[in-house]
């Protein structure tokens, strides 16, 4: 992932940049006999653990799924075939044991020989799994989507075949955000974090300039100076540890622009690169309302709050001159934690008694007309 570090003198802005692309309908057939979910699965009641209507979008199904305990478990271990695998998730029973899941009788594999006997098979838009093989009765098919609709090919080949969805979107059956904010109850909050000076070590800011065409059109009128560029388009690369160290010691802000402005699309750059490293993220992606839903209170700056780049720059200058204002963006520390959503734990519990569901038109569900916008930072 390309990263562009911009500073005002000692510390100012860091940009994560892949490429800036500025900013349907689902038909569910609960009575469909297309690959019904039967076979070895044990049926039970599982209210609200998957999406049944638009109203479920506003419920925190992550908490409901984490709290869900099936009345009865499958008599045999449930084999989950994930052909593409994941870089950080151990295979076999290891992940479910490591996370101390409520339900642990699931076995994760990437081996193709397990495909036909698996109870669960994962697909993706670039899936390694052929749709031509004979699907065993009762096999659950899950579409996992990590990129935005703008960067996802057509899913029409999967219409009428996918049972569940797993993506960053909150209308997915199994929501998979990178991290999630979990507020602590007042009796366990740690107020000592609120008294730390997060501005310590940073100095005065000065003007800066982008030479990149797409960035320049969004910051016209500003004098921007590129100080450091990291990544494929930069002068040098840095490792994750070095990048985190630099963020905490040298920078005040992190420009977290998503490569698509699509509903709910917030990636690791916001959580892991910015919030976890004591810098203020300047965000462009989904609406401010969505960021408020997933982020700690008063922890970010949204570009939609400004009439143009000059107004945004003036506000950043104001923050730089006012340590109290800068520190106000970190009062959330000690009030809660950024947590993993325990995707595999939730999945293992759900597939014990998976409610029947078929996406008759998953392509229209994913590529909804108004879910992505082409808006960019307004100019003055």
C-alpha cells in the first residue's frame, strides 16, 4: 500500500494512498429450494444473527452474534473451506481456540480436497473456487467482499447461489470491519489518558504542496510541499514498526482518504494507522454520520465539514497552534478500546444452525446505484 508522508516542518500530515477514486436491490427467497440449508446442520432459533430486512442495518449484529449460543452443536466438526486463506489467521481448529470462541468445533482449511465435504465454502469476486463442481446438498456458500463496489467485478455469475455475505458493509450477514470501537462503562474508564499531552514534541506547521494530479485538483489554491514519500511511488519504503514509530513521534495528522467513497467503506488506514498511533485522522470516504457510528467520539476530522481545502488548512493551523484543541481529539483514550470483531468466532456459532437464505441477485445487492459517490473535496 502506497503511503505519502507530508509534514509541516517537523510533523504534519501522513497520507495513505493507493489511488484516489473520488467519490440494486436484493431479492431474498426464504422459501427457495435452491440448495436449501439442510444436510448435517441442526436447526434452531437464531433471531437477528443475519440480515432479514433493511431494519437490521441499524442493529449491532456483531454484539448479537458474539452473544449467540446455539442450543445444540453439530455432531461433527464443521469444515470451512477458504481457498484464498488469510495472512494472519491460523488454520485448523487453532483460530477458534486462540480466540477462545464460545463455539469451537469448526475447522478452517485451504486445501481443495476438502471442498466437496466442507459444510461452508467461501467465495470472492476473484474466487479460486469453480462454480462448475456439483454442490453437495446442505453446503453453505458465503461471499466475502473486501473491496468497494467500484473495485469489484460483476457478481452476476453468483446470483441465486450465495447464502450469506461477509463484508465491511453493515447490511452484510456477517459484518467484517477492520476494528470496532467498544465504549467502556464509566466504572472501568481510565481518565489518566485524558491528561496526557499528545502535542508534545511537535512544532509549528508550514505550507505544503502536492505534485500528483488527482491530489492537486482537490487541493487547488494551497501551496503544498511534499517532504517525504513512501511506497511504490515514493523514494523509499518503511516497515510497519518504523511507520508506527514515526507517526507517534513526528506527525500530528494522518490524511485517511479511502480509494472509493462508498457506503460503510472504511479500511485499516483509519483504525490501525491513525487511531492506534496517536495522530488525528483527516477522513474522506463514507459520511460523517457513519464515522461517528464506528469511531471513538471526537476522534477525527471529516472533509465534508469544510467548504474547501483552504478552510480545512486554516483549521489544521488552528489545531497546531492550540495544544488544548489538539489534545481534545484524544479524550476518547481510556474511555474504551478498539477491538477485533472476532469474525471466525461469530461464523462458527452461526453455521451450527444457519437460517435459510439465498441472494437471488447478489450483483444488484452489491452494486447499488447510490452506494458510491464521485464527490471530492470541495474547492473554493
